[in-house]
């Protein structure tokens, strides 16, 4: 829950992205605010109404954290989208076809 006045809290960044849009918010939250409270109290829930943020993994500066992680000034709270496909399974599937991840993205030669 973002605070209205910098004196009342700490500044953090909230980051979320879909395939179509990236959002980075700089907000002030109360000292002792949890990661879950920062997410649910942010404008992200209105900006992305179809996303169930309670089921999204979260991290701070690329390291996974739990919902009850207490934020500190300067934290970059990242909300990760659930994966559509397990990357390990995708690599295994491609390997059975004799291909790799880089080859999966290449378009067939049109000669």
C-alpha cells in the first residue's frame, strides 16, 4: 500500500511485464511493508485487471522472495508472470526432434 508522503515510508520500485506491455512504478510504501501488500496496494491491480497477482511469483533484484518479505528502501520488487511452458520440458521436446532453443526461433529457409 503506497504511502502518500515520502516521510511516511520508503521508496521502492515495482516491476511487471506482459508480452505486450512493461510497467515500472516508483512508489513509497510504509516501513515494514510486505511484498504482498506492496503489490495489492499498487495501481498494477487496476492496470492489469486480468492478472491474479496473488498467484504470481515475486522477487527482489532477481532473487525469489516470499509474500511476507519485508521491503527495504531501494528494493526492486519484480512480479513474474506464470510460465506457459516449463522451459526444461520445451528443451527436452526440441532435443527429441534434434533441435535446440535457438533453432526453434529460426524461420525455415525459403530457398
